[in-house]
């Protein structure tokens, strides 16, 4: 089956198995090769340098950002999680930035009951070609902190929802 412009949207093989168009692409998930140290009172870009997957080669591991590929403008779901071993009452902030400007900021107070906490930011963004999305983390605990990068506890992911 095809749309009105002749673009294939649904196919079937000889056994009747259906294949649909690729949806939710581009999509990416990145992690860290090593934990990152955070000085008190500062925000810095999170060093997401290891690709788990990147369907359109749109994640830039050098500059630590997702860049909207040509022809892929639209609405994007994005999620970032940083795991840090804070204690009760300590404050951390996760920021999502588009082209350097904060578009989402989540301030979270740490809890020590489980040995640390997940600090999360999630949003839906309307992104244009060449826009870039970065994740920043701010430590306001009174001491230097290092996040945990093991066991898939710290990652950044997202995908295009549609135009």
C-alpha cells in the first residue's frame, strides 16, 4: 500500500507478514564510558559519549549532543537520567538545552535511602533541522559529586514522534 504521493507505507511478504514504515526515527540512546565529577554550584554538559544505538547517525559524541538531521524536523520525545549518590536534602538539577538555551529544568532533592537517586528530565520538543539538544547537570550539594554510569543508570535517549 502507498500514500497519495506513491510512498510505500505498508507491505506484506508471501506469508502475509506486514511491514510498516519506520516510525519514531531518528532515535538514539547514549550512555557514559565513565562517571563524571560535578563541582558544587556548577552546571556542565553531561559527557554522553557512548552510543547504545543511533538510527540516523544524529548523535554527536564529540560535542555530546543530538542534532536534528536534514529532513527530520518535527516533534521529539526526549528523556535524560543521571544517577548520583546524594543524601537527604541535597539538590541536583537536570537541564535540557536546545541550541544552548534551557527549555526544561528539573530540580530534584536527593534521598539516601537507596544509596542514590535518579535525576530525570523529560519533555516533548518541536525541533527544526540542525537544532541540537544537550543535557546539563547541576550539583548544589555543598560538596563535589560523581554520578554513576554503570548498569544503565545514566543515559540520554529520544525519538521523533512525527512532524
